[in-house]
C-alpha cells in the first residue's frame, strides 16, 4: 500500500537527549517519511532545548526520571506537558498521530487523551503483569481503545498488550538503516587480538554486565590475551571495584560512542556479547550487530532468541549463568568457521529489519488508519493527570 503525502505527528514519551531504542526508532522513522515527501513533526521531552538539532522536533519540556520496567524512564506528564501537546496538535492540522508507548504516563498518553481522529499506537514493552499497569487498567483501557490501530514491536510486546489490556496488535519490528552498518570499518584498536564487546548503560542491572564480568575469570584462564571492551555511559570506577585487580588491565571503557563509532565497534570486535537478564521487548542492538556482521553471543531471553532465530544468527547462552556464557564464548573463540557462519546468517537476516521493509509495513497501517477519519482534532478533555491522581 502507499498513501499520498500526509501530515504525520509522532509522539516520543522519553527524553530525547537520553538516547535509547525508542528514540532512535522514532528519529529514523521520521527521517524516512520526510524523505518520502510527508510532513512529519515529533514532540518529545527535552532536557536542554538549546541542543535540539532536528528542525522537525518540538520540545514538550524537561523530563522527570522515574523507575519503569527495570530501568529509568525520563518522561513528561502534568499541566505544562499537556498544554504543549495540545498546542502542538492544534497548530499542525495532522492527518494522523503515531503514539509510542501510549500506556506510559507521558506525552503519548496525553496526546491520546487530548486528540480525536486517526491514531496509531506502537507498544515497545514486554513484561509480565505489572502491578502499576494492572492498577491503572481502568484508566488506561479507554485510552488504548481510542487508538485506530496498534503495533507491537515483537510477539512478546504483543502478548504484554493482550495480558494487560485484552486487545491485540499487528507485529512490526523496530527498523534500522542496514547500510550504515554494512559500511562499517574494522578498526585495529578494537580488533587486535581476541576482543569481546559490550555496549549499553552498563550500570543498569538488567543489561547484564555483571554476568559477563563473572564469566571473565573463566575465559582468561585459556585466553590470557583476551580484552573486554565496554562502550556506553556509566561509572567505570564503580564497576572495577568488583573486578579482581589482576583482570582490570584487560578491561577498557570506551564511554559513549557516536553512531558511526558504534557501527565500527560492532564490526571490529571478535565477539559481541548481549548478556541482558530481561525486560527487553525486541533487541535493536542485536539487529544492528547483525547488520554489521558481528558474531553475537546473547542471553536466551525470549526477545533475543526471537531476533537471533533460536541461535541461527547468533549463539545463545543460559540467561544469568556466567558458566554457560563462558562456555559459549570459549567455543566461538577457537572456531573461526562457526563465527563466520553466524556472521553471514546475521547479515542476511538483518535485511528484513531495514527501513525499506519495516516502513512499508507501517505505511500499510497508516493507510488503514487514515481511511477511518478525516484528520486529527482536539478532544474536550485536557487534564489527564487529574484522573491519575483521583485513582491513586
């Protein structure tokens, strides 16, 4: 399906200047549709409005950090955020709104409450039943039902939606620009000798760095020249306190990487490890690593197993088991042929996540939603936080 040039409003619930999978997904989706000739505007919480680089991005004010799904979500909710969202809707004459994470108390929920007309919701979270969502069910269910169409980024995210709200969604994965990763370069500084790569907010327990660090002494016995390269934000000194002093020289912290550096990093390391312990609905980093041709070792949590096709595109280990992780890594370090097979399988599989395929599927959903109404308008209710306070 194709649809004529349209005015699309996208809502990001999380702080724009704290990069994450949802923000990257929205950014690249917006750029893709802009390149196709559509008008796209994105509204998001922004900590520092002076850093906004995108002409199509609108700030809804500063986010507030709150615990959510084993991590920290930076969201915006309340009178100021509501006012900015309503002004944004009123001034843009959108044909359609695309709301990400409308079940989270942030901008997408506000927009869904505030608007009438064609609205598509994308659900990124996969988790067992959470008390907060269960308690908020009577408030959230009417909002979720307002959506014209629903997308889940994985079967796990779809099941979470069914479990909490007894509604369904079409599964469309997160997308990526595979050309950025296929063009990556293998750099000597990250590929000399056997190297293991980790990328993420390493102080978050669910990212699983502690599991990898527990496996490191086991690996070093047979691979004394092995280096562990850790990229991403966090306090390296705090992490090193829990590492035996003899192993600290084998660990390098690289800090935050640019998008180009990330692609080169994934291309360069001997093995990329994703030891996450849970809370993942998809695993965009795995698709990026696959597109770069990395040999991947990942925990066997459902989201990762799905992306890696049960081990065909990357090796799996028993989640939270450092001994299992060490055995899998050790086996691959001595088997270059197996690493090459996994790399090629990953490259081939990554193509289905390219925007040329994913955006086409989203376009089909947009066209169905656009056929249901004549445009987006403001609803009368403009104080959603009042409902949350009265039901606390």
